[in-house]
C-alpha cells in the first residue's frame, strides 16, 4: 500500500512537533510526514515536486496562515501566480485563527480543501485519510 505523504508548513516548531505526533499516532506506518518552518523553502520544494513528475508530491498539506516571512495566503497566491498546481494534493489551512475573514479567505482559493482549527485531532486525521485513501 502506498504511504500517504503529509507536509506540514508552520513556522512554529512546537506546532509541527505536536501535529506530526498526532498524525503519526493515528496514521501509523501509513503516513510519511515532512515539515517546513520556512514557507519560502516550502515553496521551492513544492515547485520541485512539479518538476520531478510529482514523485515527491505530498498527498496532504497542512498550511498555517500566520507566519512572519510569508503568510499561508501569500504562499497560496505565489503558487497560483507561478502555476505550481499540485492536484490532486489536498491543502488544508491549519490555523489557530478564529477570524471569520480568514476562514472566508481560505475558501476563495480553489486549491484549499478545508479550514481546520488547531490542533489536529484523531477524527480529522481519519476523515482526511478516508477521503484520500
């Protein structure tokens, strides 16, 4: 069985650690988790996925929106502007923001599957695995 490739993009190392732990606990050996704390580096990686016949393309991306170098929304805009389409990758905004404007804005991106409030939990992981697996 193909392993689910999960990518975390969040500038907070503790959030990445917690989310990785939750994913690995509920995915077991079915998932491979990678992470970036710098959205610019994440963008370069995603651009390379497009070039390498998408062999490294993640199946799921969890993207924070509030990051100092570049927000998650700016990353999505840059991906769109440079035509870094990773379909059928599922992109989930994973944020602690409760601002209705952030939730609405996330829906304006065709590439975004859903907005999830931090932290991830077992139910969300199971739902996502079922929609992909």
